[in-house]
């Protein structure tokens, strides 16, 4: 199904994306902004995942 087809590409994207986010967070973000920065990026990631899921659902409908 869709999950089996899309999962590898989404997982590879995650493996590329999150280490960079973590590096930026710990290298450049002041301590008091790290949680906010990570939460914001996690929200963006959730939007990405939802758009990815919807684009596939629209194709299947």
C-alpha cells in the first residue's frame, strides 16, 4: 500500500533532516530558544508528513 511505498523515502528524508536540525539547534540556538526552535521544526515536519500523506490519498481517490 501507500505506507509501504512511501515509507523508505520519508525515512531517508528524516535521517537527512533531523541530524541537521539537531546540529543547528545545538550549534547556533541560544539555550533558552532550543526547545522553541525544535518544537517549531517538529511542527513543520508534521505538516510535511500530512501533506505527503494527503497527496498520496488524493492520487488513490
